[in-house]
C-alpha cells in the first residue's frame, strides 16, 4: 500500500491544489501543507517521490523532527495556580504572561488551548479549589 507521500506527490504532479488533495485523501489541509513543505525542504521532485519505496520514504521523512517532538517550555503550574487566586487574574492573562516569557527566552510555548488543557489537568490532579472572598453579611447565592 502506498503512503500518503506517494499519493500527495502524484496529485501535486497533476497540479491539484492542497485543499483538493486534503479533500480527496480525507486528511486536514494543514497535514497536506506540512507534508508538501517537507518534500520541498528535502529537494525531491514529485516524480522522485512517486518512485521511492515506502521504506525509503519513511527513512527520509520520519527522521525530520516535527513540531510535536520539540520541547515545549513547561509552565510552573504551582506558581500559576497561586496567581489564579488573586483578584482579576484569569487563565488568559496567565497564558499571555507565559507567552511573553517564552518569546523573551526564545523558546517554544504552548498555544492557549494546550496551555489551558494542561493547566486544568494540573488543577484537577492537585484538587485545586478556588477561594471566593466576600464581605461579612453579604448574601451568597449558589446557582
């Protein structure tokens, strides 16, 4: 069975758009874009890719580190959970500060969805409970 690289190369040789390739193959357009970018970086023509074996293709393309394999800077979740208890501090604000630190140190940081996902997992694992402060005599209604 031919790999996605073979089929993408065949369709690109026929000048099919990336969007159409993604639709035909049932994969995301970003995946097609990444695969084509790798092919271009390796300086292989579409015809060369079509004639390579699956084993040769995997040895060429699998050795290239993907973004998923790069080391992301782990936030200090213990510190961030304490910061979150302060008034006016939101997860969005914490993420923005985290991104600023990553930019300054020229490292890779999580995008907002991954940051919030891992942060929520940390809070659940550590049974974090948010402390709600209110004035004495103030009525508290629970929804």
